[in-house]
């Protein structure tokens, strides 16, 4: 099936240089081979639609999963690899997009040169650490690393002020950990203990390769882990970080300097070229803890920490032994048993470091411009449907409804690719991969630092055009749908409206609903953290979201691992709202009013089918265990079954009745938006 998906995508890509012909015969969009008719729709619709595929598909050894959504990036990267192989083999004018992405790709593909250099590229950085003799010099090292976008102990970003979205300010967030989440330092189940052990082994391995003897490396790894665990104690949980107002603390830099006597904040900002009188310190407890530990923890312990984290941050840019060590640790966390090919590793690196240059080449080759207008039409239609749903809410007052509709229609829509492409003023050398990475990291840091004190650039994109994703940004009140997601199963020019509204329509509805989820609802139409609700309405809203939290707390994966309803509430709210908004918008179309069957299914059945089809995903158990602890989205199965439990048209379309496992009585069907 994976091969079939790739063939389908390549077929779509081959025809996207021009708009599809209007008389082109639609292909079959319901995958009858993937359906499992032995499973009743009301028992498990995810497996009813995807069961035969799920039980037969194999996850490639170099992947953690297969299927739709982010896993569509796997065949997508094949398209990017084709581009990069071509441009890296040609001659291009210096400074051109083709020269930069081609030579960066080629420099990373030259593993002979990379291996011959061994640890040499990073030795100057390690030498700086060895020479640190006091806290001031430690601070200077942190600053030098932040200038190349390596943030180990200070998590700094520049983005709109939550309470004044017209200006960018400094935000400081908790950081400093090597494991996937703070909870990994405190859980004692066998899976987590295995990850803790693998991480400490990884640190020791890196330190040995950096020149430490085995005994000292083991001791240093334990020291680093213990130090990280102390930092983890100060971290807020992912659930605690969802409360936006409790993660916004704007303070004067002078006051912060007085409070943190071991951190020279003004000096740090000055040395970074950042002129700021105040900053938002999102999680103060972390920096209070860091300030204390800088005094109580020995300098040699901090040097061991910096050396270990520097090696971790750069391992994948060094010779094969370093990359192998990184992969051996990643295997334990993700279950992935085989490394990606070097070409695919480099596709990811080019997309990460020169993503908008590569994106321009991708869009020219593979993006169907006609798709942009059709998707914009869908967005506009969903806004109308959302407005109608707001008007019909029985729990919201008229005054709050007015504010909600103003916010809805103030949303900026970004589709396909940016109107203004980001540029990368970096010289790329075909022979020096590590130095190329550092130059691009420095460029990224400079790019971000220059935003300070300026109005946000509303043309900027937070994802590359080729990526299969979508997002809502509350600070800018915008929704973004890159070219990568505008393909089957999410969108197809030849598909009927039931398929497209159940696919990309659901995604659009999901992102629109994020403007009104537990976090988005706290921002006004201009992107400011501001209460626009009546008190009574907001209490009703919180009560309804609590119902969703309680419901999702009852869902499990891997038989016994529970979903965290409070951590996933934003995405679950968006899923449950998105499905209704997409359906209402579908019903505004002529095809939505029709009853004609296609592929043997009614329009409403095809709509629900498409919902389940876009989340056709299978992942490794090891990866799933990490996912439910660290990801704000519910697993794919519950992104289908959870919302459909509350979706009245699904019950009618598939005859779901009492006694079916996922049946909920009408009064138990949770509806927010």
C-alpha cells in the first residue's frame, strides 16, 4: 500500500504543472481494498475504513510510521530528493537558489570528506568549553552558542508580545533537558527506564569519542543526567503550559538582573545585540532554579553538561560514528530500526536550513495553481458555515457571538506558498558541510534577532511550502495551508465535494476552530491575550471543554496507555469543531444537497469516509509511547472515533445504533462549536 500511495502522489505531481481537464474522468476515491467490512462502523470507524490496510501494511525499517498526514512527507521527500539530485549535479551562478541548495546538499552527501575530518570541525568549540574558568566565561560561551542558534540553557525566541501583538519582544522559555519531556526523568516504568539508560549511554559514547576515557565519560554522563533532572524538577508540565496567562510574565530586565544574581541578563542581551528593557519570562521557576544551580553546582559539572549538549546538538553533522551513536539512542525512543539513507537525511537538512529556497523549486515543479483558488473557496465557505454555527449556539450570548464573528472574519488565510519568499544571505561551500551548517544557523539566529522591537511580518510563514501540515497562529490570527498538504487524501481537484470537504475541509475547519480552542479563545481578533468573553459565556465554554477532557481521558492506546485529555484538549476541540464546520459547509454546495451515490456510497457516507481516510496512520509502539506523552494531538484512531461519537450525521449515514461500541446517546454527544 505504501508503494501505491507513492505512485499516486507521483502521478498527482506529474500532472500539477497545469490545471486538470474539466472532462477528466474522476478516479475511485473510496479504497475498497483498505476497508474492513467485518468491523461495524459504530464499533470502530477508524478500523472499518482502514482495517485491511492497517493489518497488512508494513512500516519500513527506516521509518517510525506509515500512512497519511506527516507520513505523507516520506514520499514528498522523494520528490525533493529528485530536485536536489538534479540541481546538485549542475552548474549554477554563485548565490542563486540552485547553487545554494545544490551545494549544501552535495556537501552533506560527501561523507568521505566528512568522515576524514572526524571530530575536527567541533574541536574549537569543545576547546572553548575546556578553557572556561568562571561563571562569566560560561555565560560568554552560552552567548556565543546562541549566536549560532544553539540554545542549551537559555531558551530565547522573539515573537509578538501576547498583550500587544503589534510588536515583537523577547520570550524566555524553560529548556535545558536532553530527554523528550520533563516527565521522562521521573517515570519508573520499564520503557522509560530503558530510555533513561540509553540516553546516559549515548552521552558517555559521545564523550569518549570527544577524547574522554571510558571511566570519566561514564561519570560525566551521570553528572549531566543528574543536573538535567534537577532542571526538570522546575519545568512546568505540558498540561500546565496550556494555561496561556500563567505562562506570560513580562518583567523589566533590570528587575530580572536583581533577582538572578548569577545570570547577567542585560549583558547577555547586549552581547547578542538585543536592546530590550523588558522580557516575557514564560516559566520563571526554571530560571530561578538555573540561577541557584549556577551557584551550587560545581563549574566542572557545568562544563561536562555543556560539552555533552554541544556534542548532542552537532552529532548528526559529524562523521559516521557520531551519527551512528545518535541513531542508536533514537532507536530506543522511536523503535526505528534502520537509518534513513544519506540522501533522505540531507533532504531533511536542506528543508530545515534552506527550506524556502527549496520550497521555490518544489512549487515551480509540483504545485497546481488551480488548487490554491479552490482551497480558498473552501476556506471562505467554511467561514460562512462557522458563522452560522456561532449564530445558532444556545450557550453563548449575543455580545460574545459578535466578538467571535469579528475574530472569525479577521483571520488571515495563507495557502500554497508565501507571497514574499524568505532569502538566505549565506555563502555555501561545496566542500565544508559542518561550516555550512554553522553559517546557516548563524543566519537563522540573525534573522530572528532582527525581529526585536519591530512589528511582526504578516507575510512570514512558519512552515516550508513542501511540508504536509497546517497550522493556526493565535498571535497573528492566521491559518496556513502549505502546498504539501494540498494533495490526496486531503485534496484532489478531481474529487467530489464529499471527499474534499471531509479531507481538506476538515483540516480547514480544524484550524479555524483553533482560534476558539482553550488557548486560541484567549486571544482577540488582533492576536492579543485579552478577554473578549462575558464571564458567564466563558464559564460555559470551560465546562464544555471539560467534558471533552473527561471523554478523552477514557481513551487508551496499546491496550493500557491513556490519552491525556487535558494535554490534547486544544486539538480535540479543533477536531470536534472542524468536523461539524466542514459538514455544514459541504451542505452549502450543490453536491452536498444531492443524494447520488458514488463508488456505492452516499455523499454523507463519503464525507465520513474521508474523515477516517485522512488519518490513515500506523506507527511503531515505541514511538506511540513517546507520542502520547509529548504530542498535543490524540493518536490517529481517536482523531477519527472521538469526533464521530459526537457527530450526528455520522449516526444517520451509517445507521449507528445503541449497542455499537462507540455509540453515544444524543445527550452524551459533546458539541462546543
